[in-house]
C-alpha cells in the first residue's frame, strides 16, 4: 500500500489523465465472447491493427483476411467486425478474431437462409471423405459428392475456388455442422424451366418426335421438347419385352402418347402401347378354353415357360403342366427358347391379362394306360431305396411308384429291403392308383400263407396242431404249414393254463403243440394262438364226460382214461 508521502508526490497532470481515461472506459461497454466494431488504424506485413476502444489496440493476423480477398480492400479507417475473446490476457493484450466474427455472422445468415431456402454463394476449397468442403461467407460447410451436380462428375477442377450457388439442406447447431447442395439449385432452376415447358403439353397428347436419350432394363428416357420423360418397359408393348435396348437405339425418334404428368415432381410418363388397341379386349372371342393352338416359347423361368400366342399376347405354361410324370420338372429340360409348340388353353383372365396353358395336355397321358394295367404284373427298375420302401419306375410308361416293405413279403420285415439295390429289376403287381400315386406289391404275386385256413377249413375257435419253429424268452414261434411260410407267435402267458408251467424253455424246435385259434382277421392279417385256451377247452370236455373229480389235484389223464376204460370193460362183461 502506498504511503501518504508517495501519494502526495504524484504529479497532478498524471492524476488528471488517469481520471479522464477511467471516465472514457466507463462509456465503453465491452463484453467478452461478443462481436464488436473496430477501426483499422494500421496494416503491416503480418498484422492488421485495429482500434476496439479498449485499453490498447488489437492485432489480427493477415491470414484471417485472405480467404475472401478482403485484405486488398482494407485501408486505414475501414470499419470491420471482430470477435472479442478476451479484454485482457495475462500479457495485458486484447484478444480478437476477424475469422470468428465472420463465422458467427455466416452461421446466423445460414440459419436464416435455411429457413427461407434462399440461394447463397460458396466456394469449394477442398475434398474430404464422402464429399467436399464449401466455404460460405467464411463458414466451412459439407457438400456430399451426390449433391455437386444432377449427374455424376468425373472431374470437378472447374468448380474449385470459383463462386457457385448452393442451398442449405441440413443444419446441426449442436455440432456446428452445415450441409449444402449445388444439385438442389440446379434442379430448382431446371424445374422452373420444365414447369414452363409443361404448360405446352397435356395428358393424352401424341408426340411424333420423342428422342431416345438413354435405355435401362426397366425403361427408356426420352426428350420431349426439352422435357425428360420416362417410357417404362411395361408401356412399350402389350406383350413381354426382354430388353428395351433390343427395340430402340440412342437418338432414335419415337411416336408416343403422354399418359401422365405429375405436377408436383414435373415427371412425365409416355407410352407406345397406348397408341394401339389392347389385344386382350376381345381375347375370349378369339381363343376358347379347352382348344389346342400353336405358339412360340419366348422365355423360360424356374416356374414355367411363356409362350407367344400372337403379337402382344402371351400365356404361361406352369411347370406342373409340362410333363405327366413329373410335376416339378425343370422347364428347360422339356422346352427351349424359340421352340414352336402346340398347347391347350386352360384358363383366360381378361382383368389380369393372364392366360394359363398346358403343354402336357397335347401329349399322350401315360396315366390312362396305367389304369388299364391295374392289378396286372409289371416290371420296375429300382430308382431309390429308403428306410421304409422301394421306389421304382415302370420303364414302358416312365411312371414311378412305391413298394412298401410290408408288400415285399408276407413276413412284413424291414430286413427284406436289404435284399435289393439301385437299378435292380423286379416283377411287382399294381395294387393301387390314387392321386397320381402308384403302389406296388411283390408278395401279391405269391400265394398268401393265410389261405391255409381256408384250404384246411380252420376257423376262429378251432384247435390245431402246430410245430415249434423257434423258442424265445417271450414265447415260441410255431409253424402251421409244412413249408413253414405261416409262422405265428404264441406269447409266454398263452403257453399253459398254469402260470408256473408257462415256460418257453421246456419246448424245442420240432415239438408238436396243440393250440386254439383265438383271433383270425385275414384283412388286418392278425392271427393269435393259445395253448392255454386249448387246455381249458380240453378240461371242460373232461368235466362234461367224467365229472368234477376228473380235474382234482393228483389226477392224471392216464388215470382218468384207465378209469374210464375199466368202467367200460365191466359193462361189457
């Protein structure tokens, strides 16, 4: 703190100057981070010195004036706007920027023109990933590559650092990003020209000299008196067109009809087929369903073939209508492009302009011949063997059917499938034809073992004598016939009246065994035999003849018969 002596020694003139300076700064309302006005007081090689009405003059690098060639226009006394960053730095200097002031001004202007969609002038200064940098009033903006012109440009050298008109298309204030478009300006200008030209044409007009500008797979671009128009591939002809480029060439003049004008987008659609009568109008009078006609195959696809019936009229042969024997056959294996064929009309739909055709209907139907062979013996060639069946083809008819494992033999064993291999030939009998499906049977050519019951007049409830064929843990298999083709399983619980005696191990192959038929269904091929039931029936018979004592514990058949024989001898005496 200054002493009273030092204060008294200060020059009165200095006091007066200090007072005047303080009063002057009180009137200067400077605030940091704002744009203020400044006056150029000096221009040096490296700096532009300005008076900001601060305690000292500010210095701005000359580089901040070079972008818009502003430096050449500056002179002493020029008024400019600068951005005040700091009133006083740690060095006591004022920090200002001309560049930031221009960007702030440009940003405010950009927000305004974005709302009004006003055109502004910009300069393309460089290229970045995905586009270019365009400087608009000192504000760097992004211009995507697609927005530099209405058509792709190979080179843009002629546009660099030259004034161009652009429109602001997107503004992100939080990130400070602006996107601009030169293309939007060009389209806007072009649309204005097109809108004026569209006043001279209307829907329904016929244009004799529409010039072909370009062709694509889906249409042709035309120039109609300076207006771009589209001739879609579907409007070229009433029939199918593969490629528009096959019909026209660049520069060719076409006669077209204006069919649509979109006032919002200024798009014009033209048509050639509108100039001619629709051949589908009286199609049902010219062609009858069920009749056979001739045509040319024009296109082969996965699901069928298109056939030209007449100019502008085509029909479809679905893949299911190509071959009698294979509904899913590949169309290219049956027909070829450009082939002349006969076909039968299956259906005509005028509303959707669709005609369904059949090629196989003009060919002999092998299924008709097959029906004549129902129940007959045929030869088949094995095509495939699965876990449950064999699939074979009747060579003479080229039709494939199924031989189930149960129809191979009467034993109905899946192991029978292992006896055959692919390409083997075998004789079978056709036993069923239904819904284009064929069933074969091999065993139907052999004698049915169940016929034994009819031949021997055996029926349900009869007791028959069998021979043990095989002994198992769960029972025994017995054969009923001498050839051992009729084998039946007798379960363990049916081997004896008493459960303790029902033991399979007491039997040996070849033993005779009496059993009762307890189930016989030749349709379902079910046969069940029971030794137990046979013994119970025998017991009932003994009781009926010799009384209840015949079956008491300890009695044997030998004793019963001896007793019976003894009584008989006494009566004889």
